[in-house]
C-alpha cells in the first residue's frame, strides 16, 4: 500500500481500490470496557487485525480509518493507513464523512471503495481479493454475503407466526465495494433523513435503483457484536496463527 494518496488517475488509467474502515461507535451491545474495536483480541486491539488483513491484500491502494472526533487511540496512522476523526452519529454517517475525506485526499470519483466494519476482524486477504475479482468488471459493485443456513422464522409476541422461505435470503457482510462517487451520491440522498434504514452500503445503492452483486463470503467473517463473540474471534485468530 502507498503511504499517501497520489493524485487521481487521468484518462484511461485503471481505477484504484481504497479501503474505508468505519471505526467509530461505542459497541453498546458488546459490553466491553472500551469501544469493542479497541478491545484486545488475540494480543492486539481488534481493529489491528482488521487493518492487517487489508495491508496484506495486494490490490488495496490505501486504507482510511474513520474514528470518532478526538479519538487518538490509533495515533497518527502508518504507511498506507490514514486516520480521519470524522466519525458520525451512525455507521452510515461515518462512511459518508469518510468518503468525503477520501475524495479530499485525492481519491477519484470513479475509484472503488471497499467499506469494511472495524469489528469484522476475521476478514482475510483472500476474501478481500475475491470481492475485488468479482466486482472490478461489474457496473454496480457488490458485497460479501452468506446464504442463510438456518430456517427463518417470523416472530409475533415471542411465538412463531410463520416459517419463511430461506432459499433466496442472504446475510450481508462487509467489505462492500462500490464506486466512490456512486456510493457518496447514494448516501447523500439518505442524509436529510438521518440515514434512516441505511444499515449497509448496499442498502443505499439499492435505494438508488441499483442491484449489488452478492459474492459468497465465509461464516468466519462475522461481526463481533455480543460479549460471547470475543472468545470466538480469539479462537479463530489463534487457530490461524498456530
Ligand atoms: N461505526 C461507526 N460509526 C458509528 C457506529 C458504528 O464507524 N457511529 C462502526 C463500528 O466501529 C463498527 C461498524 O461500524 O466497526 C459496525 O457497527 P456496529 O457493529 O453496530 O458497532 P457499534 O455501533 O459500535 O455497536 P452497537 O451497535 O452494539 O452499539
Ligand atoms: Mg451499531
């Protein structure tokens, strides 16, 4: 990865791939003493594992980490990794602000951005590269996702109201890869409504009338969300390094 963002490619130059890591938020469901993305997992703050995966993905040109205003936990950054303390009140707002920082820093409107949760610390360079392989030639872009494994129930007052068809259901993961300008435009349309209902990048792109590509991911690429998730993430990371 390069140290700083070089000027946007001119003419027919190939679009580049940037990583944008939303890393603000408090992790209220995780119950950790610090924001979950900074909680130690397998010997390092969780987000360091996330960043290591992107650093090892050959086609990622540069990585921008979006943290909360005044958050200095990660310090000034590192080669190929910039820190922007422009995090917002929601994940979508953090991503929207981060896209502005990428463009201001020299990324091009037609460059690609891979948005990835800091809290998905088990993503692998191979999964990142598989998403890039699948999306580089696509008009829209897409996301890693997982076909539903379990039977899906509709709940009503704590009881099952119906069993839903699961064959056409997928769980959305990250990274999610779109053109920077297209994603920024899609999020801008949701900004006046406080980004309501925009829980991932694809949902904003869908609201703009596009149909993102579903790229099969891995169950190991889960988002550390609840207290018990830390031990599972730690076990997976330690098994990979064994
Ligand atoms: N995130 C962010 N800005 C926010 C909220 C979340 O950048 N205002 C980031 C988190 O750091 C996390 C990712 O978005 O890496 C996914 O969000 P989530 O798992 O929901 O994290 P939190 O919002 O911090 O957790 P919770 O919803 O349990 O409070
Ligand atoms: Mg949240």
